[in-house]
């Protein structure tokens, strides 16, 4: 039986952005997309953040040279992200999650409307 591919989110070292060949390969594959066309601005932001996120389908995470991923839109394509660029890997069985975490959790609840401070009450007062 074939293994079901899992969705993967990879935190990538900002040094990845110094390789124009890798950027072109991953951009054309649909795994990596730049907001707009300003690579210099994106590179500065990635440097400041300590990296950036890349997503796709996990093909193989135990290869000696790196982690193999494929874009959701082109599952037949498999690309290797070399280990020196990989800072962290998170996998999931499903790409969509109905869970909401943090402060937005209250806002996501249908009956979570709270009263302002002028009313002196909120849904948490009960």
C-alpha cells in the first residue's frame, strides 16, 4: 500500500534566497511565491525574521541530502530542499484545519460577541 503524502510546512533559512537558481526552480514549481516581484525586500524581511515558510506535500523526509517535497498543484513533481536550508519541519495529515488558536479563538466562536467596557459585562463575566 502506498504511503499517503502529508502536508508539510518548512521554516527555511534566509540564506536560501541567495541562490537565484533554487528560487527560480521553486517559483516555477509553485512551491515558492514572492509577494509582488521585489526579491530584495522579501530577502530583507526574511533576514529580519530569521527565515521564511515554504509549504507543499512531504515526499521523503529521511533522504541524506535534504527533504523532498512536491507542490499541491503539481503532485507529480518532486523537489529537494537541501538540509542546510531547513530549520524546522511541521507536517499535517490535512491542509485545512478548523481549529483556531490564540486570541482569535473567541472571535471565531459564533456567540463570542462581547460587550464593550462601557457596558461593564462580557461573555466571560458569567
